C-alpha cells in the first residue's frame, strides 16, 4: 500500500505521493508558475509528477536552452527561474547556462537528475559528479540524500538564489529520492540562519555614506556608474530621483542599459570597450566616481591601473568581495543599491547642489562633437540603421534580447533603452547561443511585451533548435539575424590585432535561414537593401513570430573601440 | 607571505571541495591542512597554510571566502604561530 500524505495548499488540498510531488508542491508555494526543462531517464519520476499535476513545463530542445530560457525569464521578471534537466549529459549541457547565470548574478534553481543513491560513484549510466563540476559556478549546490531535509533544502535554495547578490543554485536529485514514497517530512518549519545561510546584508554604513555625499557634492566633476545591482535591487526610480536632484551624470554598463532613459540629458550611455565617447572620457576626467552595483569588469575598466586616474572612487555593492577587487576604493560600502539610494534621498535633501555646471557643459560638448555615427553605404543594409529603425518601430519600449558579438554592441549603442529589465543579454560570460532561448524565456515571462531578438549568424546556429519551442508555444518574437557571414567580433579583433589573419572566422557557406525558419513553421523574410524599412514595418505589424535576415557588410566594425589593455580614453574609430 | 586560514564551516558534503576550489582557481597551493569536526559534529574547523603573494589578492580572497554560504567564520593569521600550529597537528 502506498504511503500518502496530504499537504494543504492555499487553494485546496493536494495529495502527495512521491518526493517529486513534494517538490512540485514546494515550487508552487514559492510562486513558480512555469519551469524550463527536458526529460531523461533520471528524471522520469519528476516528469511523471509533472504529467500528473499538469505542471507547466516548457519543453525546450536542448538543456542549454532550458537554462538560458530560465535566465531570460528571470531577467525579465526579477523572479527566480527554475530548470529541470536529467543526469549526465543533461546536467553537463546545463553547465554553460549555469556559469552564465553566475557571472550575471541571475537567480536560478537548476534541478539535475541523478542516478539512484546506491549507484552514485559507480560510473552508472548517465552519472556525472555534477556537484563538483558546478561548485565554482554556483552560489550553492546540494545533493539530496535524505527525504527528511528535502523540503528544507529547496526552500533554502530559493532564499539563497534570490537574496543578497543573486545567483544560481543546483539541486542534484537522485532518482530514488524523486520516486520515493514519503510518509512524512515532518512539520518542522524551515529554519535558516540568516547569518549563515544567506549572503549577509548589512545596514548602510551611515558615516561612510555621509562622507560620500559630501565628497560627491563638493566634486567639480562628479560621475555615477550605475550597474546591474541597481536593476537587481529594483532601485531605478531611486537612482533617477537622486541624480536629477543633484544633476549628476550617469554611465551604465552593458547589462544595466535602461537604468536611465536614453534621451535623458544626464545619461552618457554605456561605458567601456564599445561605450560612448563621452562616457569613456568622463571616466578619464572625473574627479569623483560613485559606482553603485557594478563590478568594474575588464570590458568596462579596460585598464584598471589607469582607470579614472583623477578620481576618488566610492563603491557601493551588496557583495563585499567586489569592493577593491579591481579598482582601489576610497569609500567602500556594503549595501543593497536600493537601501543606499534611499539613504541618499532621505539624507541629502538639505544639501546644496554641487557646482559642476562646467562639467555638464564639457560632457555635452563631447557628446555633440563625437556622437555615435556610422556611414551609410549605397545598396547595403547597415546594422546600426536596422537597430535604430527597430527602436522607432517599437517606440524604444520592446524587451530587447541579444546574443553575443558585434550585433550585441551595436544594440547597446543604437537601441533607445528607457526602462529597467529591458535588455536581456549575456554580459559576463559572453555566451553565444544565449539569445534565442533567452528571448523565449522573456516572452513567456511577459507575453504582453514586444520581444525582439537581435542575433548574429554564428550565434543563431548554436541554439537554433529552440525555434521549435517558438513554433510549439506560438510565441510572438521578432528574430532579427544580422548576417555578416562571419564571426564578426572575432574577425574584427583579427583584423585589428592579428594583421587581418581571419583564421576560422569566415563561414564558407551557411544554411538558408529563411527556409530554416519555414522548417519550423515560422515566417521568414530577407530584407532587401531597397525596401528594408517598409518590410520591417510590416514585420512589426505581425502578431506572430517572424525571422528576419538582414545581410550586412561583412567587414563592418564596432566603433568606438578600446583596444584590450588600453585605458578608457584611448578610443579607436573616433573622428 | 605565508598565511594560516582558520575556517569554520558547516559539516556537509562538498564544503571542502567548494573551499579548495577558491584556492585552485587562484593557483594557490595548500601547504598544510588539518580538519576536525566540532564536538557537536555540526561544523568543521579547517586550518590551511597557504601563500598569497599580493596584498590586494589576499584581501579579495578573504572576502570571497567569507561570503561562502557554508562558511560560518574565518580567521586569518600570519605564520608567527606556525610552530604551534604544526605541533597541534602532531598531537
């Protein structure tokens, strides 16, 4: 006779029969509405529960796609994304996505199937040590060996994934645990030591914050760097109020685009390797830099030793290990961005505006003298123009998903972002193949939003199988392939730094992307150089997915560019 | 400069792997180590002797170790008490 236990839910009573049912019950309690996954032998019990409970599983076509889709979902909503994959290759296929989530601080729970407890360590079929593999790329990981602590671990995992600096958590679930027939998990409440089990957050260090306020407002050339931490903390509103109170210019990172509206006169654009002229010059010239929630990565601070050489640096980050990691910090504060910005708003009301009118004038002069620009070419479709046109067609309000490479940088430069959680891109790991599944996750997260995927001809081929998910779920995603028939960014580096030796970066043939789309029952259109704007307008009038191929000049470069190791002011491609 | 890290961690599978991975990633060799569980068996106290060349790398490593979920407390010591430390291992 099966042992059974009833678990009361908010909207009724659900009968639990296996560990997998308990898992799904906890997911529901955590507010999980859908998961991204792919079944396999070790997760048969789990998917049996999914079937019986009609749990909303988005069936991807590859496990890497599952994790990227969950990332897209999490980035679009701020919620924790959930993934189910099987053991062995299912788990290893998920590793790239897990690493991507770790570097971009995305909250995920990835359940990996595992062989039964008795088979672990015996080289069983589809057995890998996923705990060891994922230790460096997760915030935490677990293997469930006892039913008793199963619910507690899952609840703890959700807390860890979303608290402090968010990140991925892996839970390895042996098949026998998933299929076990629990009698009782006990009624003890979840008890997690806040001090020990989640990343510690502290109260804002008021004395340091006061010092920052005074120094910032005394500065002649103040500058704010607003990173992904501002988005993660949902502190965009506070940031905008604060910088407008004191007319403080703001630079974003790649992943925080949208933290300020593109048109805002205080917004200097993205900084770093392909950032705007005025942003990079501002880094060089500023005398006080306040970094809120950015980790000074090497694509932003391209030469750490020469970064912001004239500035006192204040750095506010929820992760203490980021303070001083790359750039020496005069004013370090461990704090959530929302807490810190709220403190500024509450405690600077009486403070006078700083005297930095000349600085603002200088920034504006730079902006006017060296605007972003590209050359039109007769009979050619320029990628920057396509992105600008999409910006107009979507009123700058679409959720923009990118893959990785040149198109990603052009999107960062030319799409007029204006809201938070608007760009979904692989910033830290730079994962080609991220875009298509991430767009699926973003669309499922907010079906009412227009979702546009910009992708290169290289990246689309890395996870192209996920087109079938778009077909199956009838998602309306506009997919724009900017096709230069090369691995453009690598080719650009080869041209600039390897004397044009284009080793393995030029494709000697490609699939017919339009036919490929049609094979998945998705409408495909190729833009013509003569009528591409009209065609794009038609595409955005469609209520279903369209794959658009724009053949762009193969040798188009992304400029400005800072050569690796050069300081921010040493920009190439600036008139 | 030699350092001794005394790290109290949760007593659970994989905790040491995660900890030593932080050192491996930074190409830091563990020159000696001792690990014991606390009397209540809920935690382990691990002592590692390592060498970190640069001061700012040491500071960063301290913070990275401290933020690990399973790390309950961490102390750093220079090697002035090195002899006593090794002696304790013999005991």
